[in-house]
C-alpha cells in the first residue's frame, strides 16, 4: 500500500522545493513531489537530455499531470537551475 507523504515530509519539501508557496494548481502535493524530484534528478548534470525529458514527461502523463502543469514545473526547475549556475 502506498501512503501519502506525512505532514512533516510535505513541510520539508515545500520549504526546500523550487515550487515555493504557489505549487502546481490542480495536482496533489504527493504528485508534485514526485514530478519535481524527477525533474531535479534529470537536470542534476546541469541540463536535461532528450531521453531524460521523455522519461519525466511519460511519468507526468502516467500521474495525470497536465501539459500546462508539467511546463510550469519545468520552467520553475529551469529558473532554479539558472540561479544555481550563476552563483
């Protein structure tokens, strides 16, 4: 059985996440955590390769995350990546 993230885990994620206070409208925090974790892993080397994009995109589709929500998360990760690279 899969359980939802605990309140403490959710609070830690939101504090450390690139999502900030806004989150992704229309999806649960659990799915947001999984999506943003996958995106962070995909860009760990500083860029997202086509195969990585395809895998994360398929994951988002399987979790029923819409294209707009996916692009929003990807944009947030991109901004965060640019900030990290310039510091």
